C-alpha cells in the first residue's frame, strides 16, 4: 500500500512542480505528508484510497484549465477533500499496484472521470479453439511461385512413403504406390484440418507452414498422361460444412458423398467409383467396411503413357533375372539402340537410367551396379538430398543409343494406408483427429484409407492405375536390368514422382 501511495503522490508533485514554476502558491501540495498514511488505523487507509481518487480528479482539472491556474485549483481541491472525507469508509480497491518509481517526468494522458478505478482488465471470453475456414484461391503469381516448392515437397514426401511402404512389406517383395495420388488425398483433407492435425499433416507432407497455394498448385500438376481424382465418403449422421463442400468442389472437382446405412450398398458404391476412375484396372479396392463407418478417404489415379521409342515385340525373349539366391527366366524386352540417359552413381553404387515416355513423363530406374550390391543398400542410402542430386544429373545427361534389356512386368500392391500413416508417426486419423473445417462433429475417426496400385510395363508403353497409389518401371545403359531394381515415373515438367516402387520378381 505504501508503494502505491508514494507513486501517486510523486506523480502529483511532479505535475504540480512543472506547471507552477512561476506560481508560488503551487507548493501548497507539498505540505501534505504521504508518510502519515503508511501506518496507522484502517481509517487512515480509507483516506489514502479516497485520496488516490482525488489525485486523479485533480489531474483531470489540471489538464483542462490554463497553466497559470491549474496547480492552484488542484492543490486547493486536494486540501479540501483530504480533510473533509470520512475516514471510516470501507476500502474496495485492489492492493496490487506497480512498485517501480518513475525516473522521468510522466506524460499524463486525459482520463475519463469515474467513481471507481479498475485495476483488472477483463479478457475476451473464450468460445472454443479457433478453426480457420478452407483456404481460398491464390493469385496466378502465387501459384507459379509455389510450383517449385510443391515439387520439392512431393520429392521429400515420396521418399518418406517409400521407406514406410518398404518397412510394412515383407523383405524382397514387389511394391508400387503413387506418392502424388496419396499427397493429393491428404492435401484435400488438409483443407478441413484444424490445430494439431493441420500442423501434423503439413509435417508429413513436407509442406511449409500455412502453404496457402498448395491446393491450386496441385491442380496444375495433373497432365494428360495421368488423371488423379479424390473422394471423401461419409456417414449420413456426419454433417459436412458448406464452406468445405464449396472449396472441395472448386479445388478438387469433387464434393463429399453421403453413404447409406447399408454396409453392402456402401461397399458396392465405393468399389464402383474406384473401377470407373481407374479404367477398370482396379475393380475391387475394399473387401469390407466397418458397420460404424464415419469417414472414408479415397483417391484414384489412372496413367496411360507410351514409350517415345517403342520396343519390337518380336525381339522379346526369355532371359535370366536374379531373384534372391536363384536365377529365374522372365520375358525381356530388347533393343540395340534404345535412347537412354544413364550414369553410375558412386554414392548408391547403382546404375541410374531414364527412358522417355509420352506427355512429358519418363521412367527412371535405379539398379545395383553389379550382383555384389543389394537393392536394400540403395534404399537405405536414398535420402532426399541424394535423390535430388541424381535427378539433377539426369536432367543434364544426354539420351544416347544404348543396348537395352528390360523385363516386361506387372506389379500390384494393396495397402492399408492407416498403418502407413502411423508408420509416418501420424496418429491423428485413429486417435486425435481435428477436422473442424470439415465438420463440427468432434467425435471423428477415419474408418478406412486404402491404397491399391497396378503397374504394367509392356512393349508399347506404360499403363498404370491406383486407388490412392500406383507405379511403373524402366531401363538403362548396356543397360541390362536383370536384378531387383527401384523405379519411379517422373514428371519432367514439374519435377516430382507420380509413381514409385521396386521390383524383385517381374513375374509377380
């Protein structure tokens, strides 16, 4: 209490001294001794509290009167009131006040007269966590500037997925997936994500925080070589926000679809949708649906591309392929002068080659340099920086006529994506999902997220499809691909992998 009174007294004295430098009567305020209020009865404390109010009233008058009269009126008012106010009035003022003394003459702002001086300022009432609405479209300039950023993010995400898929699959088995397809689906979900789910999705996808233009940029990444469509299915009791529906329709050309209460009918609806959007390459994505299905996330991608230089089917012959510790015979496509860009990467101990396809796509293959090296070693050493360096070097390499031996392959992969997401340390879909931008329902889980890929490589070209995934394969140097290899289908314009995978057994 003493500190508060001393501070207020000093403020008044400083003000009076400044304004009354030419007025000898101004010193009357200094005859009042604040020390007498620092100890004694409750009555004296009450006077101190009332005096505080009087000081402020005096300051108000001082700021509204001419300088020659302000101090006299202020001090007169103080003297009169400090002697006339009763000393038994109960105190209601808070006790917490700043204790630091002013080091310079204070600047006093006008204060509105009040009968009570509050010291606690109420905050805005909390109505729940803020949930931003879906991102709106960006300008063309913003969209163009984000293409390179999105391409880099897709490369990083692709390698994360590759390692996650590899960890979930049995050793030395084929696999194929579409990182672009899966990223498209998750980015559509990101449109309605809030708080921690939004942050976690951005981390998984390797997106910068608040990557506003990503939705529009993804639209520009689809070419004639492949088409990618996403779909969200939900139960009848799950109300979807209109803002999400409108944004999803604008950015992804699809709106969430309502399921019925019949699990069998829902299963048929979903599988029919997948078959239609993969040119019937994937006829049945799901075998069953939980009876309490609430949210199903699907993405389908269909790719059909031809070699810029086709293979002669008459030259395809059975040849050796090293599988595990044995040698098997598989159909091998052959060409004596096939245009291939290739080199040997010493970091990976691998032959790297690129074959051109239609629609500005290409097939890239990484195969161990010789039988002494394993595909597993290439996988473990394939970091984002190494991968980007390889693709940069390929970009500068010339396509040269090459003796090419490449297996004719077909790869099918069916994967539960919920387990893959958990492998990526994203647990929100199962435990703590926040899609406040999609629905107001806080009790929400993803019931199913499935990914199936089909890749077929023949003499005429590549045809692949995925319900949230697919991939493709390719050829190299005197370029004999006769042992397990890693492949990716590369978008040469936007510089990202559309499909990715590996082949251990071309017969599978």
